[in-house]
């Protein structure tokens, strides 16, 4: 019996709808009929009958047929489908923002080849989550799976649109790179959509003029089976090929994209990772300077989630702007970007959000900021980036935990009198330090989808960080 047998389509859809998107195993959790029902439900929930609905997809084998199934459902309920074909997630956001139009992107991001999913947005690249429409879409789709999709009197139309050249030109306007010193950059696309967008934005593939950037391509062939390594640069094992290539070619920097190319990781000329917190600080400083250069004299806000380095809010304040601490999660931060009017936001997971890109995340834009700053001075990236990463961070450490409240209780008891606690997002403990003592903090958050606790620690120096990391980890795993 297959995993799908014994479960109705409605049950399989319910399990595939996550907090921020739809994601599951191909032809088990997600099938053509399920996706078609979601397309119909999406049009109903966002009121897209008679309006454009953008549909794009990544390079996974199942993505084209899922996109077609979604389009059938959307047209049946009156949506005018705009098929943009192969694209990155941020390119999909671009189409949603410029048309403007509600949008669906078929991708499972960094997940293995056996998965696929749907990222849904309202017009203007406003992401949907369970709290902002995704639960209602799920419930409507379950109704269609049980009772069938009823076509409206005037079904929608379908047309194709290529947005890659406009997308690339827009990014170049936001971060000009024409005047930088020549750079040699290795780019590992992981056989994902970065293999299409990187040569369009940073090269001449979209018909734009050449930049002073020599691209050394790695795994640019679009292949949803990921034959070389998973397109998940958050796992250090998937950065090894890039790190070796950067050293081998004497490159100035390396970039690694995830499967749908909305996240980008940076390594320096030695092959060492530049932390997403350092990238957040670099981009924040540039965006604040750009805003001031426009003559803005009022308050400027920059968002950072609570896992980013303490240096990020320190730098934002040094630049005369206001740091705003947020919870983890791209839908939460996108909503906060809109509500606050913040010019930029960064996460420890290498999601970077730009007001001038509809508040949506765009890893390519962040990478371009790093290249622009690197290319405007002569220090190597390792030296330049170290100034934006002065403290020691543990990175995210996962532990299997079935009783989260008990783990929290152990930690709070052990650190009574040594730390101040808040539960803004998970449990954060900040060291109570007297003059001359090194600072530290840790955060423990439960996973939304697995019985895991995620630990992040930062200290003023490596010894302090390691001491707190080991102590909290022992308490979590006791």
C-alpha cells in the first residue's frame, strides 16, 4: 500500500498546508487534483475572478504539470492566468508586484527532489500564511475535492509572459554595479533557479550590458533531481564545492543559492562563510546611506529577527536609524515591513527583505549589495566582512525534544539570577553582566513541523559563546 492510500485527498491536502506555504511529497501529499482544487480556492479567497493570476515554477520535474493543474483550477473560477514559466521565487514576487497580480510559485525551495510546494501571494507580493488566508484556501479546496470544482459562467483566460529581462534590469537599477573594481565570483546554483537568474542579472544572458564581474559558474544546469548536492546552502556540507572552487580559482567571493534562488549565502576569498548577520549589517548600512542620500531626515527603521547578531542593531543605531527586533519567519517579517515602512530587514537564515522590492525577500539583491560594497574598496572580503562580524556565534543547533516545557523549565532554573528571560519568540536568555564581563545571549525555539528545539548562542568572544552553548545544550538534552 502506498503512503497515499488510506488517506483521502482532503486529508493529504490538510497535512501539506504548513504555516507559510503548501509543501509535501510529490504524488503523495500533492497530486494534480489537489493542486487544481487549490488553484480554484485561491481565486475565490483572494477575489481574483476577472483579474490576473501569476503562475510560475521552478525546475523540479513535477513543477510544470502542477503549474498547469493550478491554472486549470484558477481559470475555472474566473482567474486570468499569466504563465511566467521557469522563474525564481523572487522573480515571481517581481511579477506579482509589477503587474500587480495575485501569484502562485511552485517550488519546494531547498527540500529534496521528492518534494514540491506552492508559495501563494496576494497582489504586490504579499505572502499568505495560515493566519492571513492560507487556512481559508485549504478549507475551500477541501470542499472542491469533496464536491468538485464548479466553473463560473465566464471562465478565465490564459497567456504567457516573460519577465526575466525586466526583473534583471530592475535589480541593476536598485544596486548599480557598473563602477566597481573587477571581481571574480564563483556562483553555485545547485542546479536550481540561480542557474537562470544569476547570468541574467550579473551577466549578459538577459541582453544587459556586461558588468566588471567574471562569473565562474557551478551547477547552472537546471535539474530538479539535484545531481551534485542538495540546493540547501544552510547545510555546511552543501557549501564545500563552492569553497573549494573559490580557493582553486583565486576568486574574490563565492555565492550559493538555494533551489528557488530567493536565499543567497556568501563565502570570502578563503572559502570561509560570511554569516547572514554580517550580510544583514552590510546591506543595512548601505540602505540607510541610500535613504539619507535621498534627503530623508526622519526616522528610518530596519528590521532584524532576534537570532541575528547583536552587532546588527548596534550598527543600525550607529548609522542613525532605528533597529526593530522581530520574530523569525518570512511571512511575519513581510507583514512587519509593510506595517512599519522599514527600508530593509534581515534574518539569520539568509532571507533579506527590501522595501523597494515590495517588502519581499530577494537573495540576489543582498548579494549585489555585498559585491557593490566589496567592489568599491580594495580590501579582500575576509578583511572587509570581519568588521561586520565582531562576535562569536554558534549557528543553529537542533536537538530532538518531545517535552519542550520541561526543557524550558530546566534552562530557566539553571540560569536564575544569571540571565533575563523573554518569550517573544521561543525562550531568550540574556546574560546579566556587570562592568567588564563578556556579554552573551541564547535563544531556544521549537520547530513548527518537527519535534526539535533550535538553539542559537552568541557571545562577546569564542570562549564565552562555547561555554554558554555547551551548558544550554546539556540542559536541552538532559
